C-alpha cells in the first residue's frame, strides 16, 4: 500500500503547521478502534494512535520515537517474534496477518489479541510497517461460552434416553443421537442426509411427509406414533413429537423430532390386558360357581331325601319340586350367561321404534308401579325414533332398567321415562328417586355378578346383559347417580335415518 506524500513524517508530536494531511492522518488513526503503531526500519515507533496509548497506559512522549524494545515487554516481543517478523516485512515486503497473542500483565486479567504487520512502500522500498493490534478478549470469551453451551447441549442430547433427530426443512437428517443409533441400529454417518420418512414404516411415510410439509410452512407438529424401521428390518413402535427451529426472522430453518421407544410400554400394556382378562375370568368363574352352587345344593339335599326312601308322599313331592326348582334356577343362570356372551345376531336386526318399544314396556310395568306406589312420568315424542335392533333384546333392556328402578324405591318414589332424538342418536332415559349408587360402586355396576341385592334375589347379570345388548346394537349405556339423589340410566343408540349403518 503506497503512502501518501508527506505521510512519512511522524505524525504524533509533529510540529504545528506540518500540513493538513498530517492532521487528517492523525484523526483517522485515533478514530480506529484497534491499536495502531507505525514503525520505521530502525524499529522505532514513529506514530501511535489513542487506542494503543490508552490500552498500554503510556503517554505519547513515552512511546513515539522509542524502539519497540522499550515499548513492548520482552514476553510480548518473544511471543510475537516481533523483531524477525518486522525484519521480514521490511526486507521482503511480506505482511503478517491474523496472528494470535495472549498476554497477561502483572495484576491484570489475561487479554487476547489478534495482530497484523502491514508493510508501507514508497517508490518500491518499504519505509514503514504498520502494526495493528485488536483486543478480542471479549469475543473469545463469548465464543468459548457459546462452545461450552454447544458442548453441554450436545452432551444432553447424546445422553438422552429418547431418540433425538434434527433435519433440514426438507426432512433430510442432520443429527442422530446415541439413543437413535441404539434403537435403529444405524450410525449417524449411515443416516446423515437421508430423508427421515424413509426410515419410517412404508404405510406411514405419507403421513410423515405431510407432517414435515406442514411444519416447513410454519404449522404445528402433531404428536404421532410412527414405526421406525431398524437396520435389521424390524419395526419399532415410537411416539414422536416435533418442533420447528427458526432463525431471528422467524423463518423455519430446521425441524427437531423426539421419539420414545414404546416397545416396553406395549409389552406392559399387553401384560396388563392379559392380567385384566384373567381377573375378569376369575370374577366370572367365582360368580358362576357361587350362583349355581346354591340351587345345586338345594337340589342335592332334596335328592338325598328321595334316595333315603322318604315314606311321606308330601315330603317326596316337596323334594321333587325343590329338585326341579334348583334345576330351573341353574338353567336360568346359564341362559343369562349365554345372553351376556351372545346377546343377538346381526341378521336378526330390523327397524325398531324406540317410542313404541318404551311405551310397551311402560304399559307392562304400570301395575307393578301402582303396587309399589311409584309415580311414573312418561315423556314420549309424537314422531317415531327409529333404530336398527332386535326388538325382544331392546325390550329386555328397557324392562330390566325399569325393574331395577322399582327395586331402588321399595317405599315408593318417582320414575321418569323419556325418549328423545339428539343429533344422530336416539336416547332413552330412565331415572328414579331411589337411594342412588355410591361413588365407589358406580364403576362396577356393569360387571358380571356384581349386585347389592340380598343373596338369592338376583344373579348380578341384569345390567351386564343390558350393557352387552346395547354394545351389540353399536350404542352406549351410562348412568348418572349419587347417594340419596337417585339414578338415571341413559341408553344411546344410532338412528336409522342419520346416515349411519350399525
């Protein structure tokens, strides 16, 4: 870089009137935020800007005109190899750029500098060399903190037990943590650059691509379960949740997905389901044994009297009747069990008017209501509410719910019955003002053989059969109840004219 005419004269300390170039040059040097020294071939400082003087805590008189040996401590000169580099710059006109130096003055914190040596030539000869020193201590500190934070984040991601994957906006994999390697069998080098969707089950890839496309446009990333295809070709169930990475302007620059291996959870759920099945089977077997044992015990005792040769004709008659009654009782229990297991066949279904069916049931139980001093309020619509079903089975449901309501009001009360159309459903509600169902029992009322009645007054299959029949009709049955507040059972069935086929 050629020096302008007249600028060879030392600027600092120049005599007044040395020219406007000198003043302009001095102003420019002082405005530079880095430290600037101009050195002559004898290694004397001929110019130093304000930044250097302030950082070095030296006056202009102590610096300008002094050799570099007197300006810089030996430890700095040696670390920079300043004399050799200055000689190379003067002799060969070769600059030194971007060298790093670390210096700690006694009693002061360590400082980091980047320096450059720039030769200034005039008519083919190097007359001065400019030394630029820039204090980058704060930038280095911030860079180290950023690197520490980056290493910490990388350590967290690598030590996470969940699969953590980052991709670009097109879904190409950028990072792949240790958990992902363990679950998939693929190393990060093997998957880097591949589309994330290609590592998912073939039947789910279209859904994966849609989610990534939505995220790329700035939309949300729904929680999803996509099977991950391992290196061995095995499918691993994984629950994924994703989020977008955005830059300072809010543009999506990448996508991060975190997945949790559901293999152990699925095994646990399967074991739990099997345990529940075994528990239900145990309850069912215990209920069957308990219910059938009673009539069999009575029949066995009566038969024993007959075998012992009872002479009294009345006794023999009574024993025979007890045997028949016990057999009939066991037969009813078995028949109810069969209804619970197979409440009806689809082929038997036909259009059924809930209004007519409930009305017939009300007529059948009207006399029972009078005997128990139960007042009935019946609310039926004028128009039919048609569903698809087996008339006799639905009649059984309505009858059972009415009789249960009567049992809940032994001293009389109010029974409210209604049929209504709501959306795509027909709803039958049967509510009583009885004692209600305790909160601890309300979750058990549809269980087989669960009953609060005295022994011998019920099998505990009534509501279970109702539940099974309603489910067979693609409906639902639920209850609202509270102790002392009565109970209301609601049977919901899909309407025939709602465009839904059962």
